[in-house]
C-alpha cells in the first residue's frame, strides 16, 4: 500500500499548516477517547455483576439480562455461585454486534 506524505503534496504554506493542525487535533481527540475507554475498564472489575456490566456496556440491567444474555448469547461465568460477565466477553460481544 502506497503512503502519501504531506511533504509530497504541493500545498501553500498556510494550507499545509492547516492540514497539520487538523491532523494533530484529530490525533488528540482519538487519544482522549482511548484514555476514557481505558479508564472505564479500570474502574470496574474484570468479572462484573449484571449491574456493573450494564454500566460498562452503557445499557440497562434488563437489556443485559433479558436481551444480551438470554436472547443474544452473551457468555456468563459462574464464580462462587454468582453469575458474572467477563469484560473481555462484553467487549467481544459488542464488537461482534457492531453495525
């Protein structure tokens, strides 16, 4: 795959600077989004109860239990008699059902 560098384009200095600033801002926004998602992962335990999983997946308890688990097959782990959802399974489930 060929790469195109901004230095290879024939742009005026002002336009070149605008493109660099726009790219820097986009990179900054992507970094902020990544850090926000990472913080969210660290705030909850890896094996989450249904309420925690609902918060993690930005939905309701009922959606997690009755839609994601019972109808769509989100995996549940049994730990000491408690049903838990692994963050990794939640991430894979959301990725699989992304539109």
